[in-house]
């Protein structure tokens, strides 16, 4: 169950105050880590190669499941509060009570929200990248 710590900015739920830091644990259906590298490789006349790494990006794709209609406003508050490039803390394998490896991240643009079949549960997908 990943944990998220963010500063409330938009779509505030009852009882929450703007610019206040909140932490939440959310059920995740999947958490996938990926890496992308930008590099240039040059080859000399003698056959030697040299690769220069310009940057390495670590990305996470997160799918939350079992989100009820009661929990949906809190999830929307979190996602809407970080969608303008605000940094926040993501702990993929820890909880608020027992942190594992919190990392500073920013959200990729947008998120998806869909109902699970004809149930009262929702699935939400979004991406983040490490900063």
C-alpha cells in the first residue's frame, strides 16, 4: 500500500485547509518502475565506442483500485493538488505509519478515473517521475 505526502492546493475536501501537508495510504493494484536514459554513443575510427549519458529518468506508473465513492474526493484532492508541477513524497512500498523508502516526485500530466464494471469501486491511474 503506497503512501503519499502532499500539500493540499485544489479540490479540498471538508475539513482540509489549503497549503496544509497531508499524508494518505492508498490501495494500489499495480506499481511499475521504469527507467529511460538519454545518451549519445560515438565510435572512433579504431572501433572503440564511448557512451555519454546525458540524463536518466526514473518513472512510476501507479494504478489504484478499490476506491469507493466515499474515498474518491480525497484521492481527487491529492491528484488535483499535485497536477501543476508541485513536488510531493511517494513511498511505493511503505505506509504513513511505517515508511520504507520515501522519494520526492512530481506527477505526470493528468490521470484516469474509471468505474470497475457495475460496482461502486473506481480505478485511478497516474504517473510520477523522480526529481
